[in-house]
C-alpha cells in the first residue's frame, strides 16, 4: 500500500486539476491514503499564487472524505512556502486551521521565486546553493509548526547550470539542518518530482537521505509532488524498497500533526 503525502489541486496556482480527479486517480492506483498539500506562498514578487480560501479548501476535502470514505483515506495538509520574514504569518495559518500535515518548503528567497531564476543572477552556483541552505537553516531554527521539510535540496532543480554541485561541499550546513529537524521531532520527505525534472539523483539525494538516517532521523513521508493525475505516486514502487535498503524501517503518515508509522 502506498501513501502519497505531497499532492496539489486547482487550489494551487500551478495546477488545473480538481481535487476529485486527484482522488479518483489515487483510488484507481490502489493508494491507501493521500494528503492534499496545496501551495501557500506569501510575499513573492510576480507571484502566480494567491492566498487559499481555507474555508472552501477544507469544505472540499471534507466532502471528498465523506464521499470516498470506504475507498481511500484523505488527509488535510498544506505546503507552506517559507521565507524568514513570513514565519509569523505562516504560524498563524497553522494555528487557525485543523491541519493533519504541514510541509515546510523553500520556494522563494528575498521575495524571488527560484523557479524564475532571478534569484541566481549575480551569484555563482556555489553562492546560490549556500544561500539556499542558509535560508532553510534559518527557517527551521525559528519555525516549528510543520511536520516535514519538503524537497530539501530543491535548489538543484533550478539555476540553468551545466551540472549539480556535490552535496559534500555543503555537508556542515545540511548536517545542521537535519540535526535541527531531528531535535525538533520533525521529518523530511522523499519527493519523486526528481524524475520529472530529470535529476541524476533522488530528492533529496541518497547522500542526504543516508545522512538523515545516520543522524537518527526516522520520520519520512513519500510524496509525488503531483499537479495532475498522471504524476500521482510516480515511481513509488521504486522508492519504497529503496528506503528499506537504506535502513529505514517505516514511512510516516500524519493525523492532527502527529506522526504515525507504517512498517516498510
């Protein structure tokens, strides 16, 4: 049984798929449980995202939970795009609504969305990667209202560079991030969008996954980062055995922000 804990619908500015279409495809694939994690990103220059109408969002999820309750479990999540200056705003969202699951991601630095590459202007690849990890470390030191870090090494998707830099160059800062995550009782996700972006490794990389495991990390969720039905649970039949081979004993699901462990 697979559990897809990173899924978007047309409540996200970058998806046109209805929640129900995502649910139907998940049922067809035989998934045990899914969690909607639509985007909430504040204070971005030239943003495609708008603030979610949370009342409508939760109403839709509740309707689908009831309609398909004998076929699939549906959880209420969100993907918060953090920046260091919006931590309090994001905390208020989590405090005000009954989430089962919250992903903490970095999509934007200095109000510049990484996707559009303006962030990289005037920086070397080394400087760009270092700045990204420093931003993520600052966020995890101050923001505690989340369950897992999303696509921890997302910076590798963008920047139009010829090749990726070796993770070992950033060992100290990545180790600091992971130690903070573990100390706070949080987790990370393995995100199969790496296959869509033709990355040479997983997201996060095997190097980071092994570092997390060796540091004592146990909470890990599996997410497709799907924005349409064809992407749901993509390559999960590959990553579940891989996690077991790396030494992970469980994958995690969440209920009311608390992890539950499913044996691999």
